[in-house]
């Protein structure tokens, strides 16, 4: 469960003054459902998701993730979140296994449970071939799998994805999309950001259209289609943002 | 929980660092090889190049030798140099290093020695100042001429009915009362503190950059910040790794230096030129104890500063000038007349340099040692606090 209320982030830039990257955002994401945050570059998607993952602190407003407040209990939030973004790079000199182990340990797993969990994950994601290969020697698709393994190692109830398929080829992107569906099937709360319309149509139960830091429209796909009188997600988006 | 996480971060950074070839080379290979190589090169030059330069039969000319036949004959028989026929372009030849020196006799030199003993005649030696071979010949000529002069003196004394011993009124004898440790300790204490301080700093530099600006550059900063580890735990884990590398680099360098000097000393002793290098284990231990908090200060400060940088290049541009801030007070051990007192004991870096010098020379001012240790620990704590604060500032962590 993710709840954001009046979530705001203001950056102070020397030249441009105050920038309201996220401006009073409200939304709810339910377990067993996928919430899509749709917006153009610079709309505030990444900043919103970073606040939910407690990487950034909100300037004002609150958010509750898995029942914990992002400002008051950031560590508990992080223990219950799996965060994946294009910027979440790997430690190149560590092997896939060492990399996932590191994060497993930080999540407080003991060695025995960790070894078992890694065995499970590596089997399920078909990663055993490059288990002991250094991360900087992996292909993009393999690296994505390692990142996914990292987000799964502690089996969090909430998954946050920031533009997870950007720059990936079709086959690798399908793996990600499939994985996101599996998370939903397991009853996790999933939120992901994108500006790719087809992904929204394929995956989302609820969509929030974000622009200039504000959520301008929110609802299920059928609801949005009815409200704006358009079938195509792109047309809906343009209508909303154009207002 | 906190200590466990610090340990996990430390172990991962250690694993990562050990896999990094650059760190292995700069923190292990170079410290182990640096001093032995430098010393070997110096010994090689001292034992082969210089003697060779000195042993080639250097050429000398005599100007106006008609007035000094006996001295000229003695000089010709001298095996240290070779007398060649005089030519007027001797100044050019000396400048071009074809000729090493020229000895000029005043007119009627030996005649005047007999007939006008009260007159002080001047023999002139033309040479190339600072040039090794010319200087060597200069000394040999002076020594040869001096020998000739002493014979004249003995003759004159005999003529006046005096024995040479009556002219030598008294002798002087030098007796060193400082122990071997103090003597060599003084020499060691001159330069070693400076080296140790510089090694601490340079040993910490690369890991500090790699663990901060390097993380930013590689994009792993966001990854680790999304994990449950607290910012302070992350900083401490990195700090301990940097400190570890710094201390290891310094220790390896000093140990390899010690081994080289011991082996070198033993080899020289076989050849006959023994040097007794005595550094007590106690002085080494106390100096090590003084250096650890200094290494901690460097590690924390470098961590805080390089975190500001976006990438390696920028980090290097910040840390480069920092070296000068450390080199200058570090050189305190080499400055004559700078003595440690309670005021200077509070000046960072300078105090460690001076106290290490004293400790190597066997001087233990325990109150100053305690004061310096405590003040350095305070500086380390301040630097670490600054580093933790830096890690909590979003504008520093996400500076793009």
C-alpha cells in the first residue's frame, strides 16, 4: 500500500531560484495492483518515486509506504521496498552473486537464509550462467536481471520502478514487463513511472498523469477513457496536459 | 544493528577494493617497491657512476711551470691525474669539460720560496665549479700541492733548529657521546616523519575518490541509498576502509624501507663501510600510534571533500591542492631549529612531524606525546563529523 498526501519537493537552484519539482501530489496505490505514473521528462516522476523510496526527503507533505511514514521511519520503509531505476547501476567489480548478497545482508538476512534465497532467485530468473561473473562483464539484459534480483532478495511487499524499460531492447523489456506482472500476481503493491504509452495500456490498473509536479488526472483506464472521450492513451495524455 | 551494518559496508568496500587493480598497485605494489628501488638507484649511482667519473684519469695543465720544476715533477708523478701540455685555450677546454683544471705558478715560484720565505705566493687553480670531475681534480691538486708545502715547512723548521712537533701546539680529538640510536635516529627523524605523513595522505587519496566521486560517476549512489543502511553507517564503513588502506600503505612502505636499509646495511658492512642503523621497536610503535589518528583525520577529510565532486577528475582537482596544505607542515621535521613545545603541539600535521622526529631520536616527552595524540583524535572526530554531515546533504549526494 502506498499513500501520498500533499507530497511536495522544492529544489533551490542558484540561477533559477525555487523549483517545485513535485507540488502537492496525492494518490493511493493498492496491493495486488499496478499504479502507473505517466508524464513527460521533467514532470516530477523520478522525484516522486525517490521520495517514496526515501532516497529524497519531502519538503512538505507525507507519504506512507507499507504502513510506515517516509519521514519518520525511512529505514522501515526501505526494508519493505524494492527500488529499481535506470540509474540503479551495479558495482562493476563484484560478481552477480556478491552484488545480490551485499544487499541481502544489508536487509538483515543471515547467511543461510540468504544463500537459499539467492539460489531461488537465480533459478527463477535463469541467472546461474553468470552467477560468478563480474557485473561489468554482463550484457544489458543480464544486468537488468541482476538489478531485479537485488530488488527481490528481501521479498518486499512494495515495488517501485522508475522508467524500468528505458533504453532496453524489445526482448529485455518484455522480461521486465513480465516480471512486473508477476509482482502484481504475488499481491505486491507496484508503482512504476514511464512515458511509454503502450506500457501503460499493457500493465496499469490505475494511471496518474503527472505534469509540472502535479497529478492532473487519475483513474483506471476505462475511467479515463470515458472522462476524456478518447480510447488511445496518448490522446488522453495530450488532452490532460494540454489543459 | 549499526555496527553490523558498518561491518557489512566495510567488508563489501574491502572486497571491491581488493578487486581493483589500480588500488592494489598504488597501495600495495608501489609502497613495497618504492623505497627499495629508490635506494638501489641511489646506491648504484654512488658506487658505480660517481667512482667511475672520479677514476678516469682526468687531465690537468700546468701554466708557468718554468719557475717550479720540482713541484711540476711531483705533480707529473701523481697517479690521480694526467698532466698534458699547456695550451692557451685552456679556459674554453675547461668549459667544454675536455680539461679538468689548470694550476698556475707565479713567476720564479721555487726561487722565491728559498730567497723570500716571508712572502706568501699565490698558486691559482682554474676549475669548473660544481662539476663532479673538476671538483675531484681540484681536491687532488690542492692535496698534492699541500704535501709539497708541508715538506718546505719541515725544511724551514729544521733550518731554524725546530722539530715539526714544536709547531703543532695541541691536537683536537672528537668524541661522540650520543648513542647509535640517537645518531641514526636523528638522521632518520629528519626525513622519515615527512615521508610517513605524505604516505598516509596519498594512501588515502585514491580509495576516498573511488568510494565517493567514483560511486557517483558509476551511478551506484542511488542504488545503495535505496537500501536500508543508514547514511551514517555508510559513511563509517567507507571511512574505515579508507583508513585501512592508508595505514596499510604507510606500514608497507616503512617496513619495506626498514628491510632494505637493514639488508643494504649488512651488505655495506661486508664491503667494509658499515652503518649502524638503530631504530628501537618502542620508537616505531609510539610513532605508529601517533600516526593512526592522523591517518584517520586524512581519511575523513578526504572523504568529506571528494564527496562534493561529481566524478574522478573533479575530485582530483580538489585533492591536488590539498597535498600542499599537508606537505608544508609535514616538512617540519626537516626544518632546523623548529622545536616542539606545547603551543606547536596543537598545530595539526606539524605536531606529528616534530614529535616523530623526537621519538626516532629517542626523546620521549610523554606529556607532549599525550597532548598531540588527543588533539589529533579531536581533529579526526571533527573531520568524521563533517563527512557524515556531507553524506546527509541531498545537494551534495545528487550533484549533477
